């Protein structure tokens, strides 16, 4: 098995042993990504999170979409993009 495969297997075993913490981390990541994408890809993100949770047995306990009741996230008000400072632009280039 490749190094990445070994790492993924270890991560999956860790998530199985600590499913509550893994669920919390996935929920935080899901909210972050949905906000960063302007809620444009919410359905795809939710499907991905559900697939990951099914892989390690997390989530609400069921395996079907009918058992994965998630509260809808209210749309966040998008803040206008702040231009980067000169220092930040130099650092990024």
C-alpha cells in the first residue's frame, strides 16, 4: 500500500475510534467551506461530508440520506472583500 493509502487507513481508524470528535471537525469544516464558497456548492459539500461520515461510521447513525438530518445553515451575509494590504500582496507573490 502506498504512503497515502497507509495514512488514509490510519486516519479512518482514528476517526472510527473517536467518531464524535471527527463529526465535530467535519461539521466545522463543512460550515467553513460553505461560507467560503458563498453557499454555491452546499449540496455537493453535504454529499461529500456524508460520504466521509459513512466511511468511518459517524454522523447521525444511519447510512441513508433519510437518516442524516442536518439543520440547514442560514445563508451568511457576505462581507465585501477587503483588499489585501501591500505587505500581504508582497507576501503572496
